[in-house]
């Protein structure tokens, strides 16, 4: 199984820091955010990793190299201008292959996420061993979290591991998912395309599953969040 880490965004809300440093290289507790993902993927035996980049992308390549120091093999997909999430995936499909792959944002902090669970997230056979029809099997599997302060209404409902666009309660999309390559067949390499509308289309078709992840997870989007994560636990206790 391969994985893709999204690292092409500019991190507008964290400027001026991100004017000179790609957001995935921002450090939390002494380690760049993206390195947590690389190490956790390798720990699960997922060593082939694709990273897309645009803004200051050369700094990401300089920092991570070919991945060998982490036990990984890293390939890069450069975007002259960011293509959004679905566009970035479509542009990198030639590097990801024909099997389901993991895709996640490089600017989230989830230091204990176990990527081992992703390996059998998309099943081809049912509980009694019968193959699912190709047009009925899940095309994506998303990990959800309890709603953070910046997304109090959540994104998707969930019933028996099947996601829905409507209904309550809704959960927050963790920006971690497993996808079949054919989900992106209608997007040309180099085309700008958002992931949200595509996901909602397949959710309406009943072809997106998911589960709740309740471990530590932060979408690091502001300087305040970064400062809080880097505040020593002893200092937090005094507040």
C-alpha cells in the first residue's frame, strides 16, 4: 500500500511564518508536522510515500530527501500552482499505482494515528466471502473525529460505518482517508479539482465508509494552535 501526503497549500492563516516555511515543516514539540506522518506510515510498514508540493516545495524536498533516513521511499509531485486536493491526487496517480492508497494532510497533528488500520479499510469481499459488485463496493473510507472548535457542525453523518451528507450528529473529517484510484478517473492531470464535491457525490451513492478516530488530532491552522501545542505540559497546568 502507498500513501500520499498533501503539502501544497500556502498556510495563509499562519503568515508571516509560512511566507518562508512550508506549513508541513512547522515544528510541534521539536519535529516537523510532516515527519510525524512519515514515521507513523513507516511504522505500519507503508514505506512508499508520495508528497505533493507547490509553495516553497524545494524546502520540503531538502528536509526529507528521498526518505531513506526514515526508512521510506519518497517521491514528489510538484504543482506549479496548487491543484486542490482531488486535483493533486489526480496529478500524482501515476506515482500511486492501481491499488487503494492512503491520503492525508501534511499539516495535521495526529502523532498516535495507527496507519495499520488503513490496510484493510476498503474491502473487495463481504462478510461471507462474496465479491462486492464493482459499482457497489466502497470507493473511499474516511476517518472522522469529534468536532473541533473550528468546525462545530461537523462534516458527515455516519450510520453503521456508512457516511451520509445529511442527518445528525455529524462528525469532523480528519483529513485522513483511503481511496481507490478510479474515484479520480474523471480528473485530468494538472486539472484544479476539490475533493469535497467528489466525496459528497459518492456518499450520496452509498459508496463511502468511515469510522471515528478519538485519539489526539489537531488541524494546525493558526499561530495560537501552534503555540498551545508547543507549550510544555507543566506550564499548561499552571494556567
